[in-house]
C-alpha cells in the first residue's frame, strides 16, 4: 500500500490538558499534539501514522531526540533514528500522526507557496520526505512468500484492490451514494476464483517468445485458482510462505469454495483466527503497553485476534464477490447479492454495521465510524474492533477504511516487538 504525507490546514487548535508547552489540533478528523507556535487554520504538513520520515528531513529540522553525553539533557524532537510516525498518547492526550509547519521544507529550496491544500507528498524538489514504515522482519518475510505460477495464466483472476484511508479520501464519496458499513477484521487476505485458465504446452511459450507473437495458442478452460493479495499460489498442498508449515490453512480455506462458485466468479475474503499448532494468523499484542488500566480490565493483558475461533481453527469472512467474463470485464456484486451468495454456499461474511444513503456530511460519517469502533468486535467481546470499512455499493468495488485509535496504537506495539506485518508481507 502507498503512503503519503498531505498538505493540509490544521483546525480546532486548543490547549493541551496536561502540558503547558503543547497544543492540540485536528487534521483530517484526527487529533495531533503540536507545538505552541501552531496557528489556527495554518497550512502545514500532516504525516499519517505508520510512516517514516527521511533522515534528511529529520536532521534538517532537528527532529531526532538526543541526550547530551555530559549533562544528560535531552534535546531535539520526539523521533528516534527510525523516524517512525506513531499513534500514541502525549501526556494523556491522543496524537494520531504528526503535523509540522511548511517551513520544515525550506531546506529543499522549494517554493512552498505553490503547494496546495490536499496535495499528497513523498518527495519535494527531489528530496525524500517520507515513505511507509516497514520493519526489517516484514522485509525478510517478503522474501519467503510464494511466487506466481509459471506457464499458466489467469487473466480474469484479478488482484485484491487496495482499500485506502477514509479520512484522506472522504471527498471522493458523493452525496446520494449507497454506503455499506462493515466491520474491518484483522486477518490475512485471500481470494479464490472459478476462473479462465490459459494453459500452454511446455514448449508453447518458448515458441511464442522466439516469434514475438502468439503462434501457439493456449488451451482455454475454467479452473479453481487461489491467491493472496498479489500472488497466485503455486502449490496449495505444500505451500511455502510466511507461515511455513502452518500455511496449509490457506488450502483448507480455499477448499471451502470448491464446487460452489459459478464460472467467472471470484470471492475475496479474510481468514481470521488460528493457523495451526497454536500459531495465530495475526500476532497478539501486549495490552499493558497501552498504559490504560480500563482497557486491560476490559480485554485482559493480551489482545489475541481470534474472533471467537477456538484454538487451531479459523473462520473465512467474505467481503467482496465479482463476476468476470472471458474478456476480463469485471462486475462486482452489490452487498445484498454478496450476502445471498455466501448464504447459498454456507460461508460467513464480514459483520454488517449499517446501510445508509450518504447525505454528504463528512463530519457525521466519521463520527459514526468513531462511535462504532470504540467498542468490541461484533464477533466477540474478547477483543476490540479494528475499524470500519465504508463500501460504496455499486458495480465496481470501491471502499475506504477507518481504523480505531486504540487499534493503531496496538498495531504499533506489535511492530515494535519484531513481528512481521502480514498485510505488508502480501503487498509485494
């Protein structure tokens, strides 16, 4: 998934409840802690959580916190050399991301007066500003994911479509649109299709490559195919991926759709719960690191994203289905049709929160999401809800996600414990 900082105005600048040298402000509906020199409505740069500031940007603006070796006095900013943008609390107040003045770009030599509100940035005047934060563990895990199939092509088995953030893309939602709000579940993505297969003879591709055109035509047939977000899995009997020997749960999930999909149908789903032999599909989090006694009292010392699945079992939760013809033209099923097909196949789907006609009120939509995910998952009271997905019901998949503050804090804690992020592993 892509990562950008945004040129935006900060609003609702107000006093910090527990710090004389800090203020609070709002960017894209998110609260951020800022310095005393921040002015109401000023144009600046907002860095969403889970980003990484470039070393050049941090050094130019003295953002790296360092201790004087003699006096022990800390100077500089709040960042370490990783430059990770976090969701966290500062002196008891939530801070979701990082905001700074446009003057922080002065070192680039760019004319900042040309930067317009809403502009996404990762580079300015040839200087790297930010990128997505990816742990070393995630980078290493990416080298273990399965490689695409060779010699066999599935031109109608389309990849997962990224779900962008609601807060930064809410202006794309048009008044009058039918919106379906569903729970965002914390699992690993998978897709299964009864899809067109183009199978060449062993020497067919070699001949075509020599003549630079299709001299040998493939055999065309419909077969079941399985993939993660980006990759079509080669061998489901003995997969080699992020979970090692426990990867076999992917085949079990795929087999749940065998013989049930119509020709041309593809189904996109999350697998939640347990992989195998006590291994979780998504890593657990230490709730004590939130420093929130009420949260620990409610959910216990650890968050285990099991969604009510007994140990060593998993659930499949469908969030999207589509039909693709032999020309590759894809039409998404609306939400009611998706639920109907899931019921026919005896397959579960992601929990529905509400269905509504969007009246164009961005503030009310964001507030509805916030109220919804401030509680537990709709599937179990044992852990929190990750967030909400806002889907525009229509013939082409378009959905935006909004994660809860507490989940984003937990997600950062998990990454700091040297655990690879499964969604990012798949995003290759």
